[in-house]
């Protein structure tokens, strides 16, 4: 296995996802990617060593003390650690056991609870369990039909009075050879299901020039 050429950070994700999709397994490649990265034979494109700048811009200055936050598909924990620094009692969960092991290893002594869990079969205590739910880049990493199920599942984690923040690539799934597969306007609006209300849906362009959605919803 060769390393990605400089400049194409998504090459390993595409290589492994293509093999996974061919076996009708849209998510099996995540764990393989983390495992290869651990051995230095692949690049995890979203492993930037810093929290998502669009999350930081939104959350900076907030006091999370006394509030519970969860990061959906937390990967290596970059956003979890940031929320914990703001004072949130933070849980990060991911389908990939390797990601969760590496996230915990990377942040020794972290107060974050790193847990292996599937958004589509969440533990009972996750349901309506969090004052802040952050979904950043998970839905965009999975194609239809599973992504539709993910969109429906995320709002179920928001407690009464709680907030959901979604950060995702903006565009059309069918316009690109993903992953990532951008979300269209209909898809980003669909997070306002199961009783959530839309606060704002922002079409943005991030610092790298990528069109993004940042969308905020609340459960009254
Ligand atoms: C593109 S990565 C983004 C990781 C992280 N949010 C970040 O921005 O660094 C998507 C993550 O979602 C996880 N994932 C995919 N489907 C999932 C599911 N059904 N339940 C939990 N995690 C899932 C993958 O294992 C992967 O770590």
C-alpha cells in the first residue's frame, strides 16, 4: 500500500470506500482507514489536529458547565476535546472501535467519554440525552440510502431545550465522486425532524474554499 500523493488527502478514503461499497458495506471502510493510518499506510483526511473551525466560530466563548454534549461519529476526537475545554460534559461516539481506541490514546487523561456506538442503534441513554449534539462530517461521509437514516437518527439525541449543530459539505451528492458526498438543501432541512425547530441554516464557504452548511436546530 502506498501513501496518498501529496495534495490528495481523500485518496485513501476513496480507495477503501470503493472496496467497501463494492461489497455493499457503506461504512466498513472507516475502521480499515483508521487501522491503516495507525500503521502509517493511509491518511485520515479529516484528521487535522484541530477542532473544526466552523464549530469553533460558533461555540467560542460559550460556557458548557452543567451541560451535556455529544459528538456524533467523533473520529479521533478533535471536536470532543474542544467542547470539553468549554466545560461541557462530553461524550464522543463512533462506529469504529479503532477510532475510539486511538482517540482515547491520543488524549490521555481527557474527561471525554469515548464510546463505540452506532448512531442507527444508539444506546438507550443517548436518546434525548444531550443539551448539545454536534454532527460534523458524518452524514456527508455516507451515501444514500444510509445517509437518509442517519439524518433521521441524529435529532433523536437532542434533549428538550437542547441544540443540534450540523456542519457538512454543501452541494449535491450526485455531483461528485465521494466520499465526501455534499448535502443538498432538502437534506440539511430534514434535520428539523422529530420535533426540532430550525434556528438558522447558513450556506458558508470555509477557509479552504469548500462550500459548507452550518445549521442550528433546537428542541423546544
Ligand atoms: C468523515 S469522519 C468525521 C469524523 C469527525 N466528526 C471529524 O470531523 O473529525 C465520519 C465518522 O463517522 C463515523 N460513522 C459513520 N457512520 C456512523 C454511525 N452509524 N454511527 C457512528 N459513527 C459513524 C465514521 O466511523 C467516521 O469516524
